[in-house]
């Protein structure tokens, strides 16, 4: 296999679509970020997740092992970054959440889909849902000093994952007309998420790029090592292994910046990490893919 063209074919659509969103804003065109984000996270992404799980042919034992590995990876990242934050005397309310939680939706799902196909997407949605569960509970606690456990029950992504897993377990399928409708909705998710990522990054401003660069490199290195180690410990197959490492290495999520703004911590520092880590991923993700493949 000629590796370089293969990696390019995987990552080029991802960053080109994000680049379209970035250029769209810089050219002064209107983009209603709140509407598009709500539409994507309420309808398109949950539809994608539900159909991907319902149609997956991944054995139940493999999915269960991957789910446990995903939880273990999040716990490992939480513990390691807590120690690092204390050692570097970083303000935990500001830095812990962006260090732990990556952009496993906007960037992670498309990369895993293009790299590993439908099987990769099935694994990727499990990682995304686990990230969402952690970030909407423990993540909010880190930033705000209080939990928001009820919010998880109002997230369509969580319910889509639960029902998708139920349908997979029972071998059920929705009627063809409904499956086709959900499939069409889900097909919008990937381009919407990527273009919206570019728009969000284009609108961020920061004056803390030096520190952001150092912390983003640190996050990438730690997450790669932890993702690789957890995947080895749980003896994941090739596709599950690749998905876990890719998702673990996802750059800082834009939602981390939104939480920082909402709960009045140092949002400028978080914005810098979002911008720099996303930019670093342009070079890092092809390298990681080359190592995995």
C-alpha cells in the first residue's frame, strides 16, 4: 500500500471542509453558528449515531470491550492531566477540561469514518458519546464547581447512543422509510460539523498563543501515549485500536471555550488552545494515521 496518498485521501476532505468554514467567515459571509450547531447536535449527529449503531456489524463483545477501553482512556487522561496541572500550577477550572476533552465530534467522527469506514464510525460514536457523558457532567463540574447531571438526559446524542445500542443488541431495525429519513439527516452531520468547526475557529481571538502552543503539544503527546497504551491493554482489533488512538488525540473542543465563557474562567487561554491544537492537528493527524496504518 502506498501510504502517503492513502493518508492524504483521508485527511484532505476533513481539513478542506473546515477550511471552507474558516474562509467563509473571513470573507465576511453570514453563518448562523448557534442555529447550525443546534440543528447538527439535535438532529443530524444523533441520526448519524443511531443509524451507524443500528446497522453496524461489529460483534457485541468487541463493542463492549471498546466501551470499557474508552472509559478507561478518559479516566487515565483525567488522572494524568490532574497531576500535570498541579505540577505546573495551572488553574484547574481553566485548563483541566480542555486538556481532557477533545473534539471527538466535529473532527473525530469524520476522520474515523474516512479512515476506517462504517466499522470505524460505529466505534467513533461510542467514544463521542462517552466524551459527551463525561463533559456534560464531570467537565461542567471542573469549570463551574458544580455538576449538571440532569443535562445529560436532555442531550439527543446520549439518547441516540442508548437507542442505537438497544437496537443493535436486540437486532431490531426501524421501518425502511424511517431508516432512509434518518440516514439522510445523518449524512448532513459530517459536512456541517466540519464547516462549523472552521467557522468557530475563525471567530476565536486570543493573545496567549505561546502558552497555548506548549499545552497543545503536551496534550497531543500525553493523549497519544495514553490512547496507545489503553488500546494495547485491552487488545483491541486494528480498527478499534486506530479509532481509540485518533479520538484520544483529537484537538481541544470548541465547547471547552463556550464553557469557559459561560462560567467566567480564563476564556482567552482556552480559545488559544482551541485554535492552536486544531492547527496542530493538520500535521499531527496525518502522522498519527501513518503510524496506525
